[in-house]
C-alpha cells in the first residue's frame, strides 16, 4: 500500500525567503505526482502535475521536481509572499488510486 | 474558468440523521470522485465514477454511505445514519478521463459537523 509522507508538517518563514517542501512515497511505480494548495476550510487547488516520465515542472515562482527512484518530490517556492500561506499537499497516482500526504502548513510572515 | 460545484458548503446535523451532498463536475468530465478529508489529514477516496458506473468504492462504508451518478453528470453522496466520526470535509473532484494523465479538479467541499 502506497504511503505518502510530507515533511515538515508546519513551516513558518519571513516574507521573501525561498523554501522547499518535501514529499516522499514508498512505492516508486507511480504514474504521476500532483501538488495542491488548500486554504483553510476550502477545497484543493492544483498547482503542478508531474508525469512519471518528467523530472520537473515549473509555474511562476513554483518548481516541483520528481525523483521516482528515490521516492521523493520537492516543491520549491521562490521569494515567498504572505499570500502563499496555506497547506500544501502532494498526491501520488498509481494502480488507479491517488494517495495524499497529510500536507505541510506554510505561514509566510510579512 | 469552469469549476466543480458542490452544495451545501456547510452542514450541521445530529447523529442518526440523514444527510446528502451534491456535486456538479466540470462539463465534459467523465470521471467523478468523492473524497473525505478529516482535519489535519489528506483526502481519502470514497468512491470513483466513470460516467454513471462505479469504478472503485472499496473505501466507501456501504452500511451507511451511498453514492449515485444516475445520468453520468452530477452526483449525490448520502450518509444515513450520520455518526459523530463522520464529521469531516467532503470533497468532490472531476477529471476529463480516469487515469494517470489527467489532472483532478476539486470543488470547494462540504464541511460536515455531526453533533
């Protein structure tokens, strides 16, 4: 059974810092990995989708990398802003099943 | 931009009562998913539909939960009777086709509180 772990569970940084969120998974035979953002009490917003054949994806200040062999993905956020404060979830897809991590709760202080 | 619609956004009910949630996926999306998210955890899949057919309901507590998508468009998730442990966020998502190549798009969720 696929298990997805996100470290750290919570992170607080001053505005302007570059930061990295980590996601690890136990079964490397994945089809894709997706990073989501979730604001308190709200649904999930898809940020980036990385197919298994890809190594990274970029969108604006966000860059996600994927290393299937080591079962890891990172989400890099450049020049963080208070508006980036949210919970970030990663999810991996294999065997017709999507498994989520518990998320990293990010706070960016002005 | 097309979005997944869900209603109600919030629901408070007493235990042993029945409750229902509605989801309207993005137009043209054949695959619809219902997830349950307990506070502080990631979402867990309850049921997946491909058009009007159930593809996966292995995690759905069938003694009290039911889901339907009669015309292959919108969907309803029902709980009867509700229990205290059902308090959670219920999220609906849709994708163009089921499978690995297609992103899932999520609705705003229904926050259920059982008292």
